[in-house]
């Protein structure tokens, strides 16, 4: 396929322009999140990602739904991706057991509080299935993701992670890994390109930290549909500021002589 | 080795910062070249490349040396790379036979009119050797280059081109190729990385046109020591404007969070 956009509510994100740009929200409470969402929206991204593992009230579903409403109100019509990143895959420690996390995702979907959710493909198969059902039932898009903050697996392993997401019925497959040497950055791009050609769903990928930062601005050439950029606070190492990232992408797309 | 700078007159180009930025000069006469060199120098590159195949007076060595002096005067101390690109490798048609081109290179070196020369490794071995001797005799650096404006050979073939330059005693090995698909861009980067690790001389590479434009701003991550950017006129497809290129490189090197 290569280079197909993510669809939310049946419409292509960013009007189909690639890459779409996502800004993470990492506020600890609803007030901070509302301010952060308004500031992020002013930067003109295509999507906001609420990293709920940073949210102090994560154990209280009512607080989560109230904060989601505040974010939506501040976001000026931008769609929101809801993500609990596990500690194992680079997220913050939270006080919930995994079945409680699944219950939270289910409640957020049922309330139609967001347009998309990100769930890790390494979770229990039953949990993945439950989140898939809860999201599909209300037309919320499901990102199935894989992160390695320590290293970059071989290109073949990375490609298998994209395939696994597709096999588990994701709407979007996401892979984010840490490079230790430039070869790792090429492995990530190669696997992204192969997966984007092979799979029917959009893929999203990035190589992290300074060494991998180039993937945030040219991953789209190799089929990555979305790139994450910094608003007020980064949620992973290597994220670039929105404005600079957008300028650099425009430069690459300017059809130079 | 990976990531060693080009040296001219025993000093690392751009103070050793990677990538160095080179702006081509494509004027048809000495007045135009002097204006172009002054305008290019104002953009703050590290090197100017005089593409002498665009010069109307190329068949007259006296005119060439006089134009070189005008360029040096206008260049404000920037070093100059002297290049006759052959028609076969993407250059302009000229009225000289190959042995006359070698005589021109020899005269330019003997006059110490420039700091470096670029000669194509596909030329007759005797010609390459003659240019190597003429340049070495006066401490002018020799780039041996390979260009394919139609396609991108396999990574292994590209790596052999870098090796061939080193075997022919180049000071710098340069490879520039045209991508037809994203896989070609990865092949160029992979070969560049492998060559930069293997060889004792600096390597320079680029994948051309819009598809390859990303290599002009992130080739340094994979060991390319120099990138070509547009001043007044591009000399190959895909060259980006100096200012935008520099901003994008600074973004990648900004040690993002």
C-alpha cells in the first residue's frame, strides 16, 4: 500500500497529508491538561495524544472522563489519541492493575471521550481483544504499539511487530525504538518501508533520541503516517519542536530543483 | 573511521563540523561567476564548487585561470572545489577532449588556483593518475566521484565505488545517485555508512531529486562529510536552499529532549 493516511471517524487525518503531526499532552491534572491542550492546538498539529499515565487522577475513571472533556473543549476540534504507556515500554508508573487499565480504556471508549486509543500489543491477548471490541463498538480507532527504549531489534523483528499489530486487528501499527548506532536507524526505516508496502493498515514509526531524530522528519518517505513533536513537554526522547519539524518537512516536500 | 572531516591544506573543512556545506557556482562567464561567488559566500557555506563545465571559456586555460582568480577574490577566503562534470555523469557538453580536460586540471593545480578538484573515477586510469599526480604535487585535494543520474545501483555496487575512489588514492570519495523508490535511498545511506566505517578517507554521498532530498540533510548521520546546497543556481536535482538546510541540520543536532 505505502503512504496511506490514518483515518479517524472515517475521515483521513490531516486531510490525507503525510505525515500528520501529533503533539503529546503530559499534564498531571485537568487544569494543566486544558492549558497544555490549548497551547498545543495553537501550534497547529493534526492530533493530540493524551499520555494518561502522567495524569495523577488515572485511578478514578470519573476524573479521567472529566479531564478528557476539558481536553476536548480546549483542543479546538482536534482529535485526541488516548494512551496509557506502560512502565515496561517507557511510560510512568501508575497504581492500576492491567485489568483496571482495560476497564479504563473500555469506559473511555464507551463515553466516546476520544477519537483513538493506543494499546500495547505486548499486553495479554484477552486484554488486546477487549480493547479492540470496546473501541470498534463505538468507532474509536485502535493503535497497537510496540516500544523498546533500550535498543533496536533487527529489521525482521521490527517488521514482525508491524505484522502483529495488523494480525491483532489494529487500525494503526506503531513501532518506536531506541537506536545505538546508525545501522539501527536504517533498520527501523527499512522495516517501516516493508511494512507500509505489505500491510493494509497505516504504519507509524520512529527511532528515538538524537541519533534517531531524523526519522521524525523523514519517516513519511518510508511510509510512516504520523510523527510526534514537542508542544510544552516531550513524551519521549528525540521529539522535535512542532514549528521546526514542520519547516523541515516542508523543505523536503518543496520539490527542490 | 566514520565521520571524519574533509581536510584542505591540512586543515579540517568547517573546523571539523559535520556536515560541511558546499554551494555550486554555475555562471557562464567570469563576471557572472564573481557575482555568484560573492552571493554564495554571503550565505555562509564552507566550500564553493566551481562547475567549470558551465563556463563558456572552458577551452581557454587563460580564461579559466582568470575566472578562478575572480572567484577566489569574491569568495572571501572560502576554499574552492574545481569540477568538470562530464555529460555522461550529468554535466554540460563542452568542446574539450578528455586529454585536454586533464591538461586543464593540471594547469589549474599547477597554478594553485583552487584548493580541491573533483575528477570522475570512471575516467581512463591514466587520466586519473595524471590528475592525482598534478594535485598531490601542490597539495590540492582530490575528490574522485561517481554519479548516476538515471538510477541507484545496489548498495554493494555503491560501496565498491567508494572503495574504488580510495584505491585510486583519492582524498575524498563522492557518490551521487538517482533514486527511483525509497529502497534506493536506504541503499545509498547503507553503502555510505559501510564505506565511512571501512575507509580511511572521508566519504560524501547524496541521493538526488525530491525523493532523495532527505539525504542532503541527514547524510552526515551515516558518515557523509559534505552536503551540496543551492545558492543562485542548483547544479543537480534535489539541492535545498542553504538557509533551510542549515536550519534543518541544526534541528537534528539540537539534542532534542
